C-alpha cells in the first residue's frame, strides 16, 4: 500500500543529529518497502530540504476561520473540537457515507513525506508531514468512472472560530482538485507533523497536502469530500478569481497580479536571510508536469 | 465653545506648554530599535522581515494620521498640539524610511528588483510615491527652511502631506489579501480628516 514516492531529502542536510539518524533509518525502511512504480526522487531534489522546526510550522499559519493574522490560528485553534472526527464522502462514489477517522486510515501505512510548502504570499516552509495518500482513501469509497473532480470542505465551528463569527471570508472554506491531481501519489491527507498528531492550527485532525500548489489549496480540518463531474467552487477563487485560479500551481513565471512569484522567503531564516528562487511546480515538476501537458499555464493559473 | 470647555482646554494647553516635543523623537527611535531587536531575537515570529516591514509601515501611518488630527483638535476643542506636529511628522517620515529600507535592504536586496517592483506593482508604486512626496517635507521641517521659503510658501509645500497620507492609505488597502477591516478604518479616518479641511477651505474662501 502506498509508498509510491520517496523522500527527496539529502540526509546529511538535516541538522540535528538525532533527527538525522531517525530519518536515515526511516529512509532505509522506505527503500525496503518500496513497491514497483515508486517515483524516483526528482532532480530538483538534489537541493537540500531542511525541514522547518515544529515551532515555526505551528506558529505562522493562515487559517482564516480563526482570524486574519498569522498568529491567530495558534492563539485560537486550541478550542477547536477534533475528536471524535469523521468525514462524509458523497457524490459519485460506490460507498457514500460518513467515515470515522479510524475507518479512513484503517489498513493504510502512515508515511512521512518531507515536502516543500509554498504559500501564495511568497513565503515557504519545508514540512515533514505524516499521512496517507488521498488516492487510497478515495479508493475506500470507490470512485465512480463518471467522477472528474474532488471537492473538499472544512469544518465550521462558530463558537470557537472568531473568523467564522466575523464572517471575514465566506465559510465553510471549500477547495477542489481535478481527479487526476487528487489521485496523484504526491497528494496526501496528512494527520501529523514530525510524528506528532497534527497541531490544530495546521488543520487537525486531517488535512490535504498538495505540495506543487499554493498552500491555500491544501485545505485544513476536512469534514466533507465530494466526488463530482463539475469543477467545484473554491473559496479564494470565489473571492477574487483574477488572483486565485482553480489550479494555482506554484509557478515562478506567472506572477500574482499584485506581487512577484519568482522568489520566496523561507520561514525561519531570520532578519538577514536571502530570498530563494521559487521552483516550477514547487520543485515537483518531474512528477506532475505531465498532468498539465498541453495546457496554457498562463490561462489556467 | 462653552466656557467650561474653554477653561479646560486652556489649562490643558498650559500643562502642554511645559511638555517638550523632543521625547517624541527619542520614543520613536527607541520603539523602532526595540522592534528591530525583537525581529533579531525571534520576538516578531519566524518571518521577521515581513513582520518588521509591516510594523514600521503601520506606525508610519498612525503617526501621519496623528499629525492630521492636530488642527481639527484645536478647532474643535481648543487643545493646541501644534508644537508637537513637527516631531510627529519627522518621526512618521523616519518610520516610512525604515519601512522602505527593510523592504529594499533586507527583503529585496537588488537594485534591479527594487526598480522592477516599483514600476510593476501598483501598491508599491503608490507607497513609493507617498515616500517621495514626504522627502521635501522632511527636509524642510526646520526653522531655517520656514524662514527661507517664507511661511506662505512653506505652508503650501506642506499641503503635500494630504496626498501623501491618502496614498499611504490606498497603499495599505491595495496590499492586503481579502478584506480585513483595519485598512478601511484608516482610510475612512483619513478621508474624514481631509474632508474637514476641504470644508474649512471653502468656508474660508466664502467668508473672505
Ligand atoms: C507614506 C508611505 C507609506 C506608508 C504610510 C505605508 C504604510 C504601510 C502599511 C500600513 C502597511 C501594512 C502594515 C500592516 O499590515 O500592518 C504597509 C505594508 C507594506 N508596505 Fe508600505 N507604506 C508606505 C510606503 C511604502 C514604500 C515606499 C514601500 C516600498 C517601496 C512600501 C512597501 C510595503 C510593503 C512591501 C508592505 C508589506 C506587504 C506585505 O506584507 O505583503 N511601503 N505599508
């Protein structure tokens, strides 16, 4: 099951020694378990991926249910109810229904995936996620051949969500992927970071991670997944279609109307850190470019 | 103005006459230094460049708005803060400069990129225009310049504050993602303060 993609981490780049040994052991484990069709680490991957600290990852977030500011999620998300949790899967599936978190994960290996994470606001992190491939979860519900898109919805808990009470953007937050994007081996449902359960501000207990797209596509705290044959509405696209496209693939050659996407600031570098160049598809071009063959990425941004 | 209010504002003014303006410069500089120190030591979160950029920009706008309040406050309440206005204005400029430098020196770090951004990004263009408008004002905020220019010319020149602050407010609205309320509150207050002046000018020319 899964393990279709190998971490493209160069282990000697990971600083803390303990972590380093851990990772190496884990990578060895990955190698042994690799199944046919495992994806080779990409060329861009030769580049060092030094994961951000848990502190950084969990203190600088956009989760508008809790407010506009980067610190709002860490300040308020502790009150979100995340247990028990279930996701209702509906639409064009053979087995629609409400799946508990345990049912969704049952029989699937929780893998660690160290991915770049690039926000549309031109900052980035490297996050060691734990989770499963979305494709494997969708398979449990049985995707029907007529389905072409997957729609996602975030929980709405007004009592504990100041941003929802203030209606700062329309809620529930909704996102969507084309089915082939959703079933791509890089696309995961993450349930943890650094081997710990997902911090609430990062989208506990289960969130989407699509590493080649801008961060807002990776919807948090998912309660509903719908298989459909129509492109679903997505929150930021509805708010401002010119600035936030349905695809929103990381692309240094297509600027946001108000700012450049050619470079990014990696979180955690301090006051004197340089910007770094943004990579096409966030460094996952070898794995995902074929999904968009023949498409004009300027048109379908 | 009722008599009781007049005597109140008179006693406030008497107290204010004894308060010097120079602490505004000291506090302004110290606060900017403190924010920088926080940025260095993690106190502004894991993305200190953007945080510092934003904090300096926000203080700059607040000080500019404070400067705009001086005249209406005197007209409405009789409380006279005119002696503090130069310090407010110069400190505001100092923050705009710091804001610009964080962006140029810490964030972009390349002349080519700085030029490109100023030309290509309307919100940067607008902020930069506001910055340029404030430069002659900062340079002439001293007694020698007032003498040399003559009070009337000097006052005319310093009306550039109005478009500069307005551009600052537009800059803020233009750069945010979504529709948070703060930039619109600033803009509303600024437009209000400018409209008040427009009405005064009209009244003055009508009675002249
Ligand atoms: C009168 C002049 C200016 C004023 C009053 C001003 C004010 C502001 C304010 C209030 C903010 C937002 C702070 C917040 O979010 O809390 C801001 C952000 C910003 N300003 Fe300015 N600004 C001015 C000039 C400039 C100039 C000259 C530049 C660069 C050429 C500039 C570049 C920026 C940038 C890059 C941001 C942050 C955008 C982001 O976070 O994405 N500003 N400014």
